[in-house]
C-alpha cells in the first residue's frame, strides 16, 4: 500500500477514527494490526520476517538487560546482529555476493557453475532491520531500558508511517512516546495535514512528473544529446530528493496526527555548503545511525587523520551498500567518501583564498553550494544506474561522457520540451517554498492563522490537481 | 463549533477556487492561437485538412500553402491518439463542411500514445465526441476532470495552448538536422511497427466519415531516414488499405538526403518541403496556379552517412 493511492486514503479514513476511540492496549493492538495490514498489502509472506525479527529482538533485548555479565551481554548482542544482518545478507545481498564471486572467478579464467537463488526483496527490510538493531545495541550500551511489553515493542517496529521507507526511528525516541495515550489534538491534525500535503506535492507533482523524463534518459542514453542528458541528470537529483523527502514528510505528518514526533529526515540538503553538512541534511536518520553505530565505534576522528579517512570511507562504503546490492551503489558511497576526505584538504585552502580575495560571503556560499550540488549530482548518476544490474557502470559512464563532450548541446536537440518546461516550473516552485519556509516556517505559522491554513492547503491541492501524476508510482526508497 | 466552521469554509474555498481557476484557465485556452482552440472557435476554415501525429507535422504548412495555393489547417499533434484524431476530424468536418481534401499520415495507427489521450480533457467542454472518447477509454480521468476543473489542464495539450496563446502554430516545425553520431550508426537502430486493430478501425471510421461528408481523403505514409529499418511497414500499409479501401501513398523511402531529417522518424524543414513537392508531383495535392512548372526531383545524396 503506498501513501499516494486511493487504497491508503480509505485505510487512513478507517485507521484514524478508530485509533482515537481506543485506549491503552487496545490502541496498541490496533496500531499493530493496521500496520501489518499496511505492510502485508504488498505480500503477506513478508510479514513472517518482520514478526520473527520483532520477536527475536524483543527477547535478545530482555536477555541483554537481564544479565550483568559482560561476555553474555556481548554474546546476545552478537546473536541479535547476526540474525538482523543475516536476514539482510540473505534477502538483499545473497545474489550480489554470488554474482561478484562468479565475476571474480571469470576474471581468473575460471567458469564456476553457480545457480543464484531468485529471492524476492522484502520491502523496507533495510529500514526496519536498522531500527530493530539500534534497540538491542542501545540496551547493550545501557542507553535505554528494556521494553517489557511485547505488544508495544511490536507496534513500535511495525508502526506503518515509517515502516517501509523511514525515517529510521530509534527506540529511544519513539518507545517513550508510546507509554501514554495521545489524545486527539487539532494542532497535531493541522500540522500533520500540512506535512502530508507538502509531502504529497513533492511526490505526486514533482518527483512523479520528473520520473518519465529521467527514466527515458537512463533507458538508452546513446539516443540523446548532451543537453537532454544534463537536464535528465538535474531532474534526477530533484526527483530522488522530492520522492524520498516527500515520503518522509508524509510519514512525519501521519505520525504527528497520531500524536508522535518523528525525527526530521531532510533539511534542504541542496543548500549545503560542504559534504559534511550535506550528510547532516540528507537522510538524517540513516546518516546519524551510521555515525552512532559505525563511524564513532570505529574510532571516528579520535585516532589521527589516516584513521579518520579510513573511518569516513568505511562508513560511506557501507552506507552505499545499504542502499542496494550493486557495485554502483558502493561506488556512490565511495565517491561520497572521497568527497569527505578531499574536503578536509581543500577547506583550509579555500578559506585562505576567500580571505585573501575578500570574497563576499554570499558569493562564497553560492560557489560552495554549487560545487557540492554538482559533485553530489555526479554521484547520483551512479546511484540511479545502480538498479540497472550489470549495465550500471557503462550507462553511468556513457551519460557522464556525453554530457562532458557537450555534443549537440542545444535546446533544439532536447526531446519532450513539455516535460522540461513543466519540470523547471515545479523546481522553481519547490525552491521558492523551501527558501521562504526558512523565514516564514509556513507549517508552524498556519497553526495560528486559519485563513493562511486554508490558503496553503487549498493552494497545495490545486497545485497537485494541476501538476500531479496519478499513476500510483511507488517510492524510490521502497527498493532499499 | 468554530473549528467546524473553518473546515466548512476550507471546503467551500477549495471547491470555489477550483471552479474559478478552472474557468480562468479555460478562457485562456479558448482565446489561444493553438490549433484546436482556433478550430473550436470557428477560425480554422481551410481547403486542406492535415491529420496525423508528429510525422504529420512533417507536412510543412506555410510551404504547402505556397506550393498549392490552398489554405491548410493541421490537427496533427505529437503522438496523437488515433481515437482523438478521428473525433477531432469529425468535429472539423461538421464545423467546416467546405474542406476540399483530408490528408492523413497513417503512422497514426501505430504510434498513438494512449497516455496522451487524457491530455485532451482540456478540450472536453468543446466536443461531446472528445468527452465520450475519454469516458470510454479512461473513466477515472473523465470523473476526475468533472470533479476538479483544474485537473482538466493537467496535461501537455494545455501547456501547448498556453505557449501558443498569442502565437500562431502554423509553422510548428523543426529545423534541426539529425546528429552525425546517430546518422552514422543508423544500422544499429530499428523500429518495429505494431498494427493495433483498434487504431485501424479508428482510421476506418475517419475515412468513412470523410466519405459520408463527400470530402476526398488521401492516406500518406511520410518519409523515414535513409537506411533506417522499419519492420512491419508493409503489414501496416496493407492492413490500412484493406480496412479503409483507400490507396496508401508510401513515401517511406522517398528521400535519400540525410540532412532532410531531424531524427530517424521525422523530416525537418528541408524534408518537409521535399515531401510537399513529391505529393504535388504525384497529384495528391494541387499545384498553385502561380507556379508554372513542377518542383524538381528531390536530391539523391546522403551527406550525413557518407
């Protein structure tokens, strides 16, 4: 079930009234049942995995919390990690590792006969695995108490707004909120609806409108001119942003109506002036997860510069692999690792240059933003090609090569000008709203001004009616 | 109580705004110089009606008018759905019974794009036929377009109408020449034509209606880039001839000059003029009395490939 569908509208129409009518355990049951229905809508078989994962981690949490013996605690944590990462390895990476092994053998002139299992990837497995994993790790670190109520824990893992594509909500943030029944609140409703409409606009009107143009570019880049491909690449950078942040907005909005606060997942990432800043604004729940459970345990920046570079690269490579079982995703992570490392050298030099030339602050900011945007977009080319299997690198390289060659770089050589014009109109609307939102905080302001609320809500709905694509396109991040 | 009042006001504003914006956009479309807007407001009288998809746009109107001395009107559109082409032609013949010839580019049978069909919601208020085609082919869209008037303009056709708000679209054509790399690698590309029976029947309905109105109809297949492989072309031509009972004038491989194309499927300005000359030579189109001799043979060269 996707958020941008009539089915989900009906689902919400039933879920929310009942949710506010029920109290205590009954409400937890309702969340759990509704979330399982939401998830099982794709494939009922997927539910087995999430139920096993929930049950096992709940018990591992109890076992870790019950004993003071350090070795035992560690053993239970390792078992929990083996189970969670084992599911991921089995369902997401098995074919990738086998294929990589076969390719390596081919490189040595060997022809091993290996049959790869055709395993279906359960939707959102990477999200709920990380969510569940953080629970046992936090208990091991004694940062959170053990949850004694299995029903509440199961509802926390399965909570439908964030289940399939995040934000990755950690136990320490959400479980305490589930201790009390949240009453219906008009402010929560209005604030939640504002976020949902904004998320729908980003997804249905922007991301889905850019998608056909982007898909065409990646389907056969050799057919298109450099100008066409450049526009396709720019469109993709915004398609993925609007698709993913749109989902997060809807998830945050739905949770807010329920009375819960989720962590923010995006903060206008393309306005970042450095790559380290970019990673505090893009997919924040994942980057902070990787920081807290991978980068810092590896040593972070505490053991000298070479160790810091190594930790940066390891974190980004695994971040890339988290997205998908393809070397193109790993390469995307590698590029970001390189950006973060190179930035450590270039930043002091650039600062000196800015001082020497007395460059005005706004020009400095604009140049930094542009550089970060361009390099991030180059990395997106490999990321987008990640879903193309064996062709991924050749397609990405072809696109980059053609753009750099500037062959036939004219407006005339672009196809589907209608989509291009519509795309840029929507991007201007997006940037205008995001920039003004920094100063006016529209969604907070509308809470105290009903007339503004009516204007904003109606305006967004009219924009969705005028620009929306209503073919129920799934969100890009479902595949991760 | 107060909260409930705001909710009611919200729905009233939402509905009233939808109707008001819908009306404003509709009035812009109605006053546009775009072909369908002109046609439905009775400013599209012509001697030759051109029907087709983007390949139909190959028949370069200004040159055709100069060479034939006749006034032309085109209802061609990129990836024109055959159902819409048929009903728009029927509407045209009802509105302008004095048209002398209907010229149809037949790849409309193969290349129509059903997704674009819903784009014609913009002209639904002007044509009961368009309304019923949309209702029968995409009921959801039809209901959505009646529920929200703004939604009627959520399409490419509306954007074109706005682009041509104050600008005639008679010279809608590309002067671009196909890129060298594509032309060189023509052997690596091909297209296989499908012949959907539904689209063939649409074309049959179109030709039948022309006959009913006593308007001569000419079926033409426009040119393809030299050496570009089009599979099933013969099947398409044969099926159309069988269904309509009309001869198809096949110009698929009539132009050998690669510079006369903007891509493998579309002639450019140069190719469009050549095409018009060829049709005059074959007496498909009349020759202007102001021109004393037949146009010359098209050039037999292929600079881009050689």
